[in-house]
C-alpha cells in the first residue's frame, strides 16, 4: 500500500482563543464590547505581573548606579531592548530606541533628520492617509528648514494611488514617511514594494507601524525600511512607551533630538559630546517599568504567534465587513481597499457619527467616532468623520453578532 499523500498545507493549529480572552481582566467575563482597539488595546495579566515583579524585586534607576539593584534594573531594561529587537528582527539591538510613543519617535526623526539632511526646497513625501502624528512633525520641520511637503493621493476605495509614485519621487525627495496600516480605514499599504521603489530613487523610508505592529509579524530587515515607529499601548503594552527603530548606517550619524542625562558622553560648558546608538536618543530617565512590562507582553504575543493573531483579526474584520455590506443598506463603508486588517470604518447615511457612537455606548459597545486624527483624509472623502470599529484577537464572532444587533437598534432609534 502506498503511503498516504501528505496534506499540501498543514492544518491551522487549534488556539484556545477563549483562554486567551480570559487573560485580559478588563474584558474577561464582561458584557462590554470593546471595539476601540486602534485607539488603545487592553492589557493582559502578564503585563500586570511583570510590573508587580519589577517593582517588588528589581526597581531602581538604570545605567547610573554601581549598586546591585541598579545593575539588576539595567540588565532587565537592556534585556527588554533585546526582546524588541528580536520581535522586529533588527540586526542589532542598538538600532532600537525607546521613546514615549510613535508620535515621539516621528518627532525625533523629523527633527534630527531635518537638521542633518534638509535644505530649502527639499521635499518630504507623505501620503493622504497619514495620522496627524505623521504630518505635523514634518510640517514643523519644513517650516524651519524651508522644505516642501508632498502627499501620495488616496483612491476612492481608500488605497494609495501607486501609479503616482514615479511622478512624486525625484532628486528633491529626501525622505518618504508612510503609514503601513491606516488607523481610519484599515487599508494595508504594500510597504515592501513602496520601500523598494523609494530606494531605487535613493530615498530613505520611515514606516509608521503604529497600526501594523499589533496585527502582523514585523521584520525590519525583510522590509528593508530605514526607520520604523510604533507605540506599546496599541499592542497590549503600557502607555508612555514607544519604539524607534533605525537602520544603523543612517541612524548613527543623526544629531540628538533632546539633550539631558544618559545621552551624553562628556559635558563641559564649552562643549558636549554624545553617546552613540541607542543612548544618544534616550535623554533622561527612560520608562524603565514600561519597557520591562512591554517585553513580557511581546513574549506573550510571540507565544500566540503574530501570524495567528493576523489570521484571526483578518477573519473577524472580514466577517464584520461582509455582514455590514450584506445586511445594512443604510451603512456606507469608508475604505474598501482589497487588503485591510482590523479596522472597519463606516457611516450611517444621514446621521452624524457621534450620534451613532453615543447610542452604541448606551448599549455597552465602545467604538471610536470622529476624524481619527486624519483630517486631510476625511477632507479627501468630504466627510466629518466615521464610526470606527477596530478589532483585536481577543474579540469574538459572538461580539460581532451583538454589535450588529446594537447597530440595528441604533438605526431604529435614529429613524
Ligand atoms: N500613527 C498611527 C497610524 C496611529 O494610529 C497613531 C495613534 N492613533 C499614531 C501614529 C500615534 O500614536 P501615539 O498617540 O501612541 O503616539
């Protein structure tokens, strides 16, 4: 008898999603439907445990003390940096800087890259779907340096007009700073393709991964981006902590953004010299506790597997999208790009998003309404804002059904 043919694809592993949901104290066993994960996600018990453990046994300031407790804290803080480097597959942990969030990371590069490389008339290329955090820091720099901001246009379905890239990139373009996953539409931009294209013109690329890092595996070497930024609080970690990844070749020659302790080599009133990577960009006492708790969360997410998280979130958001499309003629989806994850943005025709949000809140459904810090994108669509449901892996199909019921009731009440 011949051996049975091996299956072409291995079957998906059985993951205990109900058990995973039970790891999140704020939502486990509660009837709150938390669909505001793009704003900030809920926290697993491992984060609370890591914080308690650190505060109870290893807390002290880092990098300064000769005493053992400070060295213990320093070891844990630097181990957290290594965990982040592994998580994003950085070539070297010195390429990982802890900041206070994605916004702070972008401001750091906008200032520092601007000081080093921008001359009057130079261009910075963004896109029409950027969060304000990836517009305003560049505008501030452009005003200081006499640079010009350009933007890749957005098509009607909420994807980028890739055909415009060649016309927008040229010798004056000094940097492309682009969102990977849109926080308003859920559109997943083809970042590897765009990075390759920009590099062909010699243009370095910053990837705003604030909404990608929670939902998919990251590999900065495979993507080959020059900078990447994200915030811990959107990926089940603490607030007040973010990551700035920079490829060494470009990053290590940039001047400091903020001055203070830890980032210096030697200070005198005549002249100060600075540390190299990563400390040059970490002025002052860092968020020690946050970084250590974040590392515990990253291990937790890696144990589930970012690939599995992505698959589940794509399934959940696809289910929500297709049911809204099929059963709710009163609903207009905003953003129907072929590739999207987690975020479902919509309007109830004839009603302000705020009214929908309030009526959903009365039924214990948490969604976001408004412009989602993307006013240029809302202007592009000629709308004041949207209702945004954003899902995480700990959400369930049963919650989607209850959400749709609450939406039906909302439509009825507004009639
Ligand atoms: N970029 C994107 C795409 C975002 O969604 C956000 C947060 N909404 C940010 C940047 C800024 O993140 P933070 O407020 O955590 O700094």
